[in-house]
């Protein structure tokens, strides 16, 4: 197998992100994110393993735009409260740790959004955004190992969501301010 075949496989997986329903769901999620600024609510993000890296990237972008966003499991993460938004990134949505965190979040009356490769049947989930990409538990033949297709889809979907958030709510000034701070070395990059 050559690199061209691998890239074609990834391109095929990405095609689901072009579907109209995802665009509508993206707008709904952006409305939920913006509502947090009005209600002074927090946005929590969770993903395990490589999905966690994607989640950290998304949470960082939200913080850069001025939102109160936290990664679940970090030592400085505050407790969840009613009406906070919890975004879970999980290929299958069925691992025990994900189920446990959803259960706790539900008891705290948190709005739960699941971003997954396939539909997750759980009445505790407020919104399930299905972005495709083969998860680690998928039976399908895949070229990339262990959920890489899902993680690539998640990264592109969430960065696209950030772009739409910036455009829909005129946050370009915030982006320019952060960009200028990076140019002036006023933000430590570790």
C-alpha cells in the first residue's frame, strides 16, 4: 500500500463532514456555546487518548476566543453545574469511562453533546453529532489503525465549528487580538 491509497482513504472518510445535517448541527452547537456567555456557564470537553488530544485542541480554541472552557480530568477543572455544556468526543461513545462521566454529568443537569463515529443511544445525551470515521471498535476494514479516521474527522469538524463560530458571531476581533499577542511573544507557548 502506498501513501496515495492512505490519503484517498482519509479523503473518503472526510466526505461525511460535507453533509447538510452536520452543518445544521454545527450551527445548533455554536448557539449552545454562545449561550454559555450569556448564562455565565462553563464548557467542558472530554475525550480519552487521541480523542483527548483533539478535545484539548478544541478547548484551547474556545479559551482563545474568550469562553470559559475546561478539559475534564485536568487538575484545574472546576465542578460542573446546572446548564453547563459538556462536549464528549468518543468514537464509539460506549466505553465505560464515557458512560460513567455522562452519568455524573447528567446528575448535575449538564447539557451533554456527544461527538461520535456512530449513533449513541443514551437518553442522557442532549445532542449526538455523528461525524463518521471508523472508531477503534469498528468492524469495518480500515487502512489507518485504531480510530485514526474518527480522530481526523473530529479535529477537522471541531476546527470548522470554531471557524463558523468566529464568522457567525463576529469574533474576528478576538482572533486578531490573540494573533497579535502571539506575534509579540506575550503568550507563553510550552
